[in-house]
C-alpha cells in the first residue's frame, strides 16, 4: 500500500490518502489539491513533488 500525507507538501494540512499504486495516489492528490487548496493548474513540477512524497505505508511513521 502506498501513502501520501498532504502536510509534507502543504504545511498544516492533515489530509492523507492510501492506494495500491502511485498513479491512483497522484490522481487523488491532484483532486485534493484542486478542491481543498484551490489549485486550478497542476503543473508537472507539482506532480513530481507529489510523487517524491509518496511512500510505502510501512515507512509512513
């Protein structure tokens, strides 16, 4: 299971998501960034930043 914690990218945000693969995690994070943080354009470097912060759930602690 893969996990992303939004606070690693947006300080103070406690939202997180888990999925079996990185593509699904990225899809969920992009949706969250648009709805919760008002991002209207998700640039390639933002996707790279998201991918860099996805971890195996066992390493999340």
